[in-house]
């Protein structure tokens, strides 16, 4: 009997959290800053095509060639979207204290916190996936995917990329709930990301040790590395075939670190939120 009652309570809490998520989704759809952020990041991948030089890429354009040119922009796209979306969803209502109204209306702090967390992760990961994959999918439907890279490796690396984005978003979620201000979270989040990347570069140059999962941005850069390729004769034509395969150690460390860091950040953020004075 007690187990049934606990299940009913859990289902009721999920429904109430879903209502918070719907409210946040409605607010996010009308947020001009989020809209401008999506419009900006949509430009970046296509900017790589326009900067190709003589425009010869359009003669042999296919899905894999698009990824070859656009993927260096993917970490920047994911970082910008994560900073803007997470900060707005998790910190916008804290600035003017309207987040308190949900608690006063009877929602638990867990519902308020995880409702925003789930909404932020869905918007960030789903939005980044759309910006990265949809153009490549449309081009592939029209021009074919091509033989320049194995499709299976692209799928695996994209999945790992989104997992690293989960880690990055959770770090920004923690920062936003600590600061309780969306604009401060954006500025400090950008500063921490930039200085972290700079620190890793200095460490790598001074020690010669290759960076792997020290920061989310470094980890993202590894997953679409087109440095290794060889010329192959396919269909009577010599083309570049890029090797996107990853070492098992890189795959396992990416999965473990992304999940571990992400979950820890969410738990620490919840502990802080559940104990703070809401006045």
C-alpha cells in the first residue's frame, strides 16, 4: 500500500514539474535573446562554406563535405546556445524574484529546480542538434552524403558531442543558480570557458601532453577532428577519406567524465537552491 502511495506522489510531482516546464518553454519561445541567439548560430556553419575561397566546394557539395567545413564551428555554436538558453531559463526569474511565486503557489523546490533544468537541457541539446544535423541531413537528401567519411563514425561522434554538451550545460546551470542572475552567468560562463581553454593550451604547449577531457570545449574539439585522411580511389575518382574513429580510451573517458561532472553539477546546484533564502 505504501509503495502505491509513493508512486502516486511521484507521478503527481512529475505532472507538477511538467507544468513548470511548459511555462518555461512558453516563456523561452517568446524570449528575443534566445531567438537572436539561434539566428546567430545558424549563420556560423554556413559561414564556413562562404569562406571556402573560390566557391569550388559548391560544385562537389554533399553531406560529408558540409560537415568537413562546418564542424569546426560546432563547439562555438553549442557554447553560445548553452550560455544563452541555460542562463535565461535558469536565471531570468531569479533576477526579478518571480521564481518565488512558484514556491508560494505550492510547488516544491525540487519541482521548480528540475523543471527548469529539464527545460534548459531540452532546449540546449535539442537546439544544438538541430543546428548541427538538419543542414547536413537536408544537403545529404539532395546531394547524397558522399564517401568522404564513414557515416557510422559521424553518428557516434555526434552522440558523444551531445553528451559533452550535457556536461557543459550542467556546468552553466550550476553557475546560474549560484549567481541568481542570467546576465552575470552569461558573462562569467564565457570568461570561465575562455580562460579554461587558454589554460589548457598553455599546459599542452609547456608539457607536450595532449589534452583530452580537461574542459568540455576541449573535449568537443576532439570529436570532429579532420586531421587524419588518406586519398582513396572510389568510383574511379581519387577523393579524400577522413578518419573520424576514436580511441576506446577517448570514448570511455568522454562518457564517464561528461556524466559524472554533469550529475555532480546538477546535484550541487539543487543542494544550493534547496537551502538558499528565497527572500
